């Protein structure tokens, strides 16, 4: 199968447990970031490298949204207002100028448990919703018959000869979805173009770092809609508006909140 012009990176925010729900963040968020490979190579990676060299003098730093918010090393300098303002302005500029398209799902776990006697796993639901929107997007661009690599961070230690336990479970659920065998899919819902790839937690991937920066602000916009959310204001225009042929398309079409 010919490779697509697009590549997709994904990351999550919150845990997917339904047995022990964190009352301060009772949601699970999955975000897929699609890039044209030419944009990724020519614009996005160089922009991230320039930002890292400016602030750290090297490009080994891995951006994690949680480390930035909590001002943990190597982001300890963000405790100083002037430095934080300048850094956030630079980061905002990078996000504003990054040509990317987002597909995201927010699962409200408590509502899911209340509404369904046997609720589906939050991660599986979110993955289904995001892949369906991403597949629509690829169709619109004539790329749905090509191989699209989906890059995600490994979630469990790799065992001999293959994936770790959690990653093997995710890979099985992913295969079920792309083969059209999820019970919520239509009979013609297969999406064979997608191929999943697991990256080491030590991988310094620009795409994964951008996905990590975006997931939690999206979740907070749903959890606390009245709260000021500077990051989401910049992210929202990147969320897919949907296919032009769809009368229901419009701003935030690529965002699914369930239930």
C-alpha cells in the first residue's frame, strides 16, 4: 500500500479507569494530530528545534504539558513571571503557526457509568470516535486508500519479542476498529488505511510532544467551560471543521464529547 501524505500522532489526558474515578478530572481525552509530512519536516520540526535551542541550548528536552504547568525541571525557570510570559508567547506562536488538524474525543466517565449497564472502555470509545473523524478527513483529501501511520507512545514496558501488555491490548482494539468489527461501527465502517506504531517513552518526537501539549487543555474546556483557557483558545481553530459536503460540518466538528 502506498504511504499517505499525512502522518498522525496521538496522546491522551486522564486515565481510562471506570472503577476509580478522579473527581478532580473525571474525564478521559484522546487527541489525534494530523500533519502533512511536508509541513511536518519543513515547518513544524524546525520550529520546535528553534524553540528548544533558544530556551535550553540543546534539543534533548522533551516537552510535557504537565511539566510546563507545574514548572518542573527543566522548566523550573517558568517560576519567574518575565521568563514564563516570554516562553509562553514563543510556545503560543509555535502552536498558532503549526499547520495541523486535530480530531479529539472527551469521554465523561461518570456519565458513561450512569447511562450504560456495561459501559465500553473509555479508551476504545475515544479511539473509535477519533479514527472515524480522521478517516472522514482523509477521504476528503483522497488519502483514505493509502497507508497512514498512527504514532502513539508506548504505555507499558516492552516484553521479549513484542509489545508490553497494555500496548498489546490497545493494538488488539485498534485492529478491531480498523477492520470494522467494533459493535458501534456501521457494516461498511472498516478503515484499513491506518497502521499503529508504538514509540518509546524516551523518543524525542515533535509530533508526540505537540499532541501531549494539546490533550489536557481540550479536556479542561469541556470540564470547566467557564474557566479561562488560553491554551484551548489557540487550539480550537486547529480542530477539524468537517468535510465541505457535510451540512452538519462546522467549528469543532472534529471534537466528540460522549456521552
